[in-house]
C-alpha cells in the first residue's frame, strides 16, 4: 500500500522552486508581525539594545525554519 502523495518534494539537501516560495511566504508571515512589534518598541522609546535582542530572536527563528526545511526534504 502506497501512502505517499504525489506532491513534488525536493531531494534531501536541495530546495526546489516550490520550497523556496513556501520559505519566502513563511518569512513574510512570521517576520511582518515581529518587525511591526520591533519598530513599535522603537517608536515607544525602548532602547535599541533590547530591540536588537528581539530582532536577533526573529533572525534565530527564521534560521531555524530554514534549516528544518533543508534537513527534512526527502
């Protein structure tokens, strides 16, 4: 019994166009609210160091998402 779908999946360690498009959409979905919060903090007078710490958390989340997509491709 074949339970695999006919979805095109990248070979392990390589990303195809669809995977890169999904990654781009994920970057927009997850960074837009976070960047809005980051600039909102700056607008409210929060110092740049705590705001930079928040931005580094955003970067870490994006890097983790990218690496998980790269490593889980079949």
